[in-house]
C-alpha cells in the first residue's frame, strides 16, 4: 500500500512540479552542421541557463523539415521545441507535399534570423541588371537556363517576376535543386545562366558571383545591386513582397492552448537569452540573426508568407 501511495505521489508531483522538470529537446528539421543546426547549437547553453534544465539537440532531416514537423506535433507537452526555416518550408510542405497539418498548428515562439533572395550570375557574365535577364529570355525562348531551390521563396520569386513582366514561364528552362549550395554550384559549373538564391549563403562565393538584384526594400551594403523594390517601382509594376528565409523556434499550438503558463516560461527564456550581449555577439560572429520579434509578430509574418504562397502556388507547378 505504501509503495502504491509513493508511486501515486511521484506521478502527481511530476504533473504539478515547476516547469521544466526534465530535459528538453530541440528538434532541428535539417542535417547536423546546417544553418538551422548552428543557430540551435549556439542558443543551447544559454537556454539551459535560463530554464535551469538540460537541452538536447535532435537532428531530424528530410523533405525540408516535413518529417520533423510531423514529429513535433505529437509532442505538445512543452519538452519538444522545433527549430526550422519556417518560411518558406511550412508553406511549401502544406501546399506542395500535402502535409497532414495546417499553418495554425504551429505557434512560432520567435523568428530571429532573416535572409533575402538575390538574382546572381557568374562574375564574368555580361548580364548587369534584371532587364538584361528578362530581355535575354524574351529574345532566346527555351534557351536561357535558371537555377533555384525547389519550392523555395527564390523559386516563387522568379516565377512571380516572369508573370508580372508577361513572360511565359515555359520560355525559361528552369532547373530545380534540393538546396542553395547545389544552386550556386550549378552556376559555377555553367549548368545555368543565372540563379535566385538566399543572399547570406552566397557570401562565401562573393569573388565568383555578381549580384544583379536583391529582394529587399532598401539597398544593402553587403551586395552592390539594385533592389527589386525600386525596379518594380520604376517599371510601375505591383507585386507582393515575398520574404526570404525566416528561421526560428516553434512549438505545437496545442501546447500553447493547453499550457499557457508553461509556454510563457519558455517564451521568456528565449527572450532573455536573445537579450544577452554575449549571445548576440556569438550569433553575430557566425552571421546568425538574433532579432526578438515575439509570438504575435512572428506568427503574422509566417501567415502573410503562407498566404502569398497559397495564392501563387500554381506558379510552382510544371
């Protein structure tokens, strides 16, 4: 009888003890060593300090975070945190891979790392601006080749630009790849004439690439190129602003709904971690973002991006 009472007491204590009372897992939807993994790895010891609990990193690559997404949704007790590139991969998995979840099934704790897409050519290319690219496609239908990461923001961005400039998408030979690195290599190997890829990962190839257009609202010091925003404005063309990659952390929405107090503790741990100068400097050294947006703003951005992908998803189909 005493043994049964002891077991019952331990069970009740586990339910009501302060959160967290056991190690947490950060599930990274990509391979070890990738950008999202590095973000989680740097954040790990500081989150452990804030939560006073061990934090483990679990890599679960496959189908652009689809496997990890499905797994995380089965773990809504607050001990499993999802690290991923939520834009564009949540949208692309839902819209192009028939994922069995919805955009609202995830609550983004924060988006801390933003990237933007750029149009680039080889350094020795005679192409110097967006109109050069568009004119080449018009004058040489079915001959000009472009490389993109399949179902990425860059993929959709290129298709939107073609649509807005009334260029049939089939007049361009579009080669799709499974990652930004493969896209950049395709350009250097002269498999394609130009590419649309995330800007940050392209910095290692700065000496070999020439940026033609950056998809930002203001010019950046990092790349000597026009912004798509100013080109569209000059040409009097309206097009939705398509954000590039957005990385951060999330949990199942069911966890937030069932355990709001626990979620508040978790959210504050991330907020306090990113407020530390030591953390900011460490992330900055690795060219990783450290912005604190918070749940409301982060989820709004993810939803805005999803709605654009949903509206123009037909452009991603062959």
